[in-house]
């Protein structure tokens, strides 16, 4: 007569082993699918790099039409009519250096670094 397994601990171990086996199979299948996406298929060839002469701004922007009227006004944000935004921009502009001051600071930093 065959002895039946009735111990709860043994059943739990069997379930855990079955779950571990199923998890390993699932992870293995997922890994195979992920790696299959990395496989080069067909007659794939790398694209030829562009020649530096073809990337020159004078050639790429030669046909660009620039309209001065399309450029935003100096105080474009005022069109929103938001006093809080006006105050924030005014505060930022008051605390920002002019181009001349920024260049002077840059020259001083470069002189100090050398």
C-alpha cells in the first residue's frame, strides 16, 4: 500500500518547488524574447555618415526666409496681461548682468584660471 503524503509542510515544499520551476520557465521565456529583439535580421547595413561639408549652416540655411516681423517683441510676455509674470520678468531682468558685464566676468575668470 502506498503511503499518502498528508503533511502540510511537505505539500508546501512541493508547491514552492512547482512555483519556482514555473517562475524559472517564465523568466527563461522572457529572456529569450528579449534577446530575440536584439538579433540583426536581414541584410541590414549601417547608414553612411553625412559629409561635414553638407552640414555647413551656410548651405542648410541658404534657402531659409527670415522675416523680421516674425521676431517677438522685446516685451512679448506683457501680451499675457499677467501682473505677476510682469513682476517676475522685471525682477529677473533687473538682477541679470548686461552682455558687457558678463563678458568682463568671463575674461576675469579666464585670466584667473591661467
